[in-house]
C-alpha cells in the first residue's frame, strides 16, 4: 500500500492519513480483510508521528472502515469498500448543500422527508 501526504494540503495530517487510506480502500488497493501495516511503519513511510497515524486509523475505525483486533492488528472491515463509497458521496452531498446555502440540519430534514 503506497500512501502519500500533500504538504500543501491545509487539512490536519491525521485527516490526510485517513483520506489516503479511504482512497486506497475505494480504489481496491486494500480489500476487505486485508491487514494494514503497523502504525509505526506507516508513520515512518509518511514522515509523521505514529500518534498522528493512530488518530487517523481511529477515525476510520469509528467510521466502520477498519477493525482493530488484538493480536491481528488493523484490518479493513468486510463492507469497507461499499461504506467508503457511501461516505464519500455523503461528504459530497454535505459540501454541495453548503455551497447552496443549506446547513447540515436542513439537509437532515430533507433526507427525513424522503421516507
């Protein structure tokens, strides 16, 4: 898995780490069940602190894209590729709504009205 960070990107490094792993999953570079390299190895490869990598990994765990298992390390969750695509589309929807002047709560109400 080849991950890179963009020094010109204004986002915090942990968000860039999470985004890079999301892309790897979405593009099929990491398949469900695949084990990720240890955080220390990722941090050395990316040139960032291990805690920064761990924070990005925890974000992805909370989103359901990664699973932390004692003795097995960090693995890609079973439905991660589908979930990753859905999360990307949801983020784009929130960005589009904001561009049009709608708040997140406005968007939530619109979605509730769809059922």
